[in-house]
């Protein structure tokens, strides 16, 4: 039998979403990992079921989008959730919108000036408070699984933020003093469960509309295209989850990459 590492604990939450829905999420909780996404991917490759999750108190190699690192000291939430939706690879582009909306919806219940920035950033007072890194394993027309990595800045406590992040990031402690990680996990889970099947038809239209109502359409943004930056105003979210930008060079569709705001 394999020894269980010291920093490993297996928790199973069984709780009621409503009077008739029972939710199960198996959460592997760690003190420290390189990246919760990497740990969960290992589990997914070994056949872990949907809704398996990995949460860590800190990450030593937290990863963000576009090859960036994600500052991950103790005090914030680092979570990865395994999803196996019946989805085509071409529908994957909708997932960041869906997952970020699910997160934002639960955060917004706390009040505070939250907004969304394409594709999957959640801002508090116009500074980034949460990010999502989705990594999928696909083969031909099949999506085997998606690892949805979620980082929420809760408190930076004694850890002074690196200088380059100071003006750009926010933490939930700015609006709320007392967050319990366990209740946050339950609420993320139920919000994800409600929304994550919204990649089809009517439900997608609904989420696209809701997402759009929280996005900032009036700020000039810059889109990096190779070595150039193109300035423009976001116009709408396209049917496949891409961003339509109105620029001086005409309307362009941004499928991936970074949108940079002045704030
Ligand atoms: C981004 O906005 O660039 C995405 C950040 C995603 C960070 C989370 S923290 C949990 C999970 N593990 C990682 O290494 N990254 C994601």
C-alpha cells in the first residue's frame, strides 16, 4: 500500500443544495503544492471522477494565463476542479466565460464593486481579485476533461505584495474581514454546478447576457497582436466566447491573448 504523505487530507463534503439535490465533491486538501492544476491533472490522468478538487494553502509554482506565474502565498484560495462536460472542443472557448461568471456571481453576493474582464478575470474596484486558468485534455472531437484552476485573492496579510502587482491586484479582505475557506468552497461548487452546463443554446445566451452586463464596455483597452498593440473598445462577446473589439483598424475578433486595460 502507498504511504499517504503528511500534508495530505481527504475530505468529502456531502451537503444539500436545495431540498432535493445532494452534492458531492471530493476535495484533496494540501498545505503546499507547486500548482493545484498540476496535481489535479495527475489525478485526472489516473481516472479521477468529475468534481474531484484540489485545494492548497499555498503554491510554490502557481501558474496564470499566457505562461505567467500566479503569486500564491498562504491566506488566499488556490483551487482546481475537475470537470467533464459533454462538450465539443469548439465549445471550449465558452468555458472561461461560464466559469468566471459562476465565480463572480457568488462573489457579488457580498456586495462590492465587482466587474468582469474578458476572458476570465474578476475585478474588485477595477483591480484583479480572481483569475481562472482552464486546461483541457482533448483528442479529436472529444474533450476528456477540463481542469478549472481558480485563484481568489483573499488576504495578503503579512506577505508584502511584489511591487509590480501592488496597483493591479485586490483582495477580498478589502470588503469582508472573515472568510471561511470551507464555506467558500461549497458556494463555488454550487455556483459552478448551476452554471457550468451553460455552454449550449439558451443557457449560453443567458450567461452571455449576464456576463456582458458585468463587463466594462467603456474603457479603452489594448490588445497585443504579435509585437504590436492595437487600441480599441470592447463591443460584445461573440457567440463562441471571443471578444469583439472596435479598433481604428476596424472590428477585430479576439480569440485568445491578453486585453490590457489602463487600470
Ligand atoms: C490568470 O488570471 O492568469 C489565471 C490564474 C489562475 C490561478 C489558479 S490558482 C489555482 C490554480 N493553480 C494554478 O497554478 N493556477 C490556478
